C-alpha cells in the first residue's frame, strides 16, 4: 500500500476540476488535483522512490512497489519551456516523500494566463486501485491525498 502525499498546499479540486480533458477524464490514470497557494514555493515528492522522469513542469516518482506517481505543475506549462521553474533534483535520484523536487511560483503561472492547478495521478492504475481519495477542501503540502492499494 502506498500513501500518496500532496506536493503543494492549496485547495483540492479533484481531477474533474482540472481545466484539461486528458486529466479531467482520468485518461492518464486516477488521482486528484490541487489548486496551489499563490506565491513562490516548492513542489515535493509525493512518495519515497526514484525520479524516473523530470521536466520543469512535471515529474514521476516510482516507489518500491513499482507505483508511478505523476505530479503535473499547472496546465499547458510545458509551453513555458522551463521558465519559472527550478529543478531541485535530477532524474534517477532517490527521493523521500516530502523532499523538494521543483521550485516554482503558481502566481507567475497564473499571471501568464495558464492554470497553476497540479494534477497528482497514479499512472497505470485501475479506477478501483485507489482509496481515501481527497476530492475537496484545503490540503497542506505533505498531507495524504490518496492511498494506492
């Protein structure tokens, strides 16, 4: 069982609250999403494991059970080509849950006309693989978002 933590503090909106159909319809996998607090901060590792993919706007951490968790920082932020993001880790790094991975400023993302909503997705998971999924309310960075059974 894997406990998946929120990479950012903010208001949970659920995947349906992500302004992107790929995430909203759970095409990449089930999970939830957080509308982050505005202002500079760090997005953290949602699980302890290995960073297998790392882009300025998104990263995937795979835990010891082979569960890959995608954190996507904002919508269409790939088009920023890394502007406004600073990598604090490297692909292949071992990270512990709660460790900062990317520094960014959701307020700047929003000011640039893009949504800063962060999707947190269980890659290649069945719809029934997750339990205790948080779909609404306030969440602090490092609080549990869902459990992957």
